[in-house]
C-alpha cells in the first residue's frame, strides 16, 4: 500500500510540474491566436490551421512510437546502469526516428499536392505549404522524450513549453503590429517547432553524455540489431498511437475540405478549447506509463491494477466538473479567441468537451493494456473504429455542418472508451500471466 501511495505522489507531483508549462502555453495561446485572427482574418487564419494540420498529419502518419519502445525495453537498463543494452535500445529508437523524419517530408509534400488541388489553393499558398512541410519531422522528439521520461526530468518540459510559447507570442505580436501576411505567420509557427525540438534533443543528449558517455552518431552503425519482440511491439504501438493522434488533424482537414477554411478554424478552435480545459488531467498519461512499467518490472500486478482503477475514478470525478465549466464559460473563451460571433458555439464546445472527456477516461486503460502485453488488441480496435469514423465525419459534416463534425467526433471517442473498457474486463484475470 505504501508503494502505491508513493506511485500516486510521484504521478501527481510530475503532473503538477507539467501543468505549469501547459498553463503558460495556454495563456500565451489566448494571446497569439486572438492576434493572429485579427492580423490575418478568419479565412487566412483557417489556411494557417489547415497547412499546420497537413504538416502535423504527415508527422503523425510517419511516427514510430520510439519513446514507448525505449521505456518498455530500456527502463530496466537505465535504472541498473546497463550501458551496453541501453545504448543499443536508444540507437534502435534513433534509427526509427530517422526513418520517420524522411517519411514525414515525403508524406507532407504529397499531401500538399493532393489536398491543395481538392481545396483549390492558389500556387502561392501551395508553395508556402510545401516549405512548411520541411519542419514536419521536427514535430516529433520521440527518443529524446523517452529519455526525459525515464530520467524523471519532467521539470524540463514546462521550461521547453514556456520558451516555445513565448517565442510564438512575441513573433505573432510583431506580425500583428507590422500587418504581416500568411507567410510570416507560418515562419513563426515553424520556428517554434524548431526551438521545441532543439530543447528536447539538447536535454536528452546532456543526460546521456553525463551518465552513460553516449555518442549519437554510433546509432547508425548496426541497423539490423533489435531485441526479441521489439519490432513487433513498436509496430503495434505505432499504429494504435498514430490513429489516435491523427484523428484531430484529419478531422480538421475534412471539415476544411467540406465547409471551407473559416469553418475549419472554428472547428479547430472549439476542439482546442475543449482540449485545453482537460489538459491538466491529460498530463497524467506521459507520467503514468513509466510508473506502470516499473510496477510491471517489479511484478507488482495487484498494485498495477489498483493504481489504474484509482486513476480512472479520479478522472471520472474531474470530468463532471469540466463539463460544468464548459457550459458556463465555453462560448466566452471562443469569442475572445476569434473576435467573431458564431452561432451555437456553446453547443459545439460542449460536444467537443464531451469527446475530450471520453478520451480522458481512456488514459489509465490504454497504458495498462500496453504494459501487460495487449497492444495488438488496441491496434486492431482503433483501426476498426477509425475506418468508420473518417467517412462518417465527412458525410455528417456535409449534411449537418459543424454539429455533425462534433457529434461524430464524440461518438468515435465514446466507442473507443467502451471498447477499451471491454478489453480490460476481458483481459483482467490474465494480467500477471502475460509474458513480459
């Protein structure tokens, strides 16, 4: 029991630290989104959102979840100081991220040509979008993120988040004062991504240099090395996580294609407000996974189950309070950000917050299933749901506008939650018997 209390203290301490960075980021986003909309107008701001979503989609599509692989196969070596195995696992993850980076650029450039044609973008907008795709590989700091999580350096994350948010805010403020156009704002968004990525790589390499005498470029010497089950785990975890991460970006692109850039901006901001409201609770996810891996390594199956269900209970209670918050303040936040009045924004934000709450309740269930070896179930389950979600989203958006887009998103997240609860119920008695 004392071990469980220690885990809870560690989780909530690290979540508190991460929340500081997210609060700074949220405060800055209120400023830079409002200024960007005023400087560009809602239509050009929608183009900015769509181009960024294209780059994000290409990044997410190409990602292999190297940080999960690193924690699963390298956590014990990191704690025990087993330098040889740890180096090999990190090198494997660096190679994964290198392949992902090359694929991200290719996916992004192809995506611009296809989407730009269907959305009738001008040649100038397509050119700007092509340039922006070259920062898409830097949107993912996989192995470096895994190092910070294993080392427990969560206090570095708010520093990184705050620096990136401040750069974006001052850059947008300058663009607003000087009446600059879309190209400049895309440059500011890109520079923020570069700064964020650079900080993660710097801190991760610093930790490895000081503790393990690590050399980055040695990662490219032995391309075929891997531990048993490493590639299978990476593939399944990547498909599951990619489908989860990509859904928001693809949804924005489908709304933009079906209704136009202005409506895409409204949909994106409604989603951003909903996600922002639940952000402090969502930060449990990156903290919980390493703790569950440590409990698995100690064979503490009973404690692992208890921690999972306690976290589920905490998040369930918090969800009720968040829904009430949205009902009173959602439309006020929207009007401040976009400086325009859009009918039914309270309804849209409430539905998107409900979708975010369903996603929030998945947080303790998914790491549990991954840690105990049922990542293939997650991959199959999410693939089936997303295969239905994307066509349904497009059809409902064309027929019912933004209300259809919001309702289909909420239904998708509710289905994912229900299926994972059923998965935990089905596998519950086998936890502790699965192979590590």
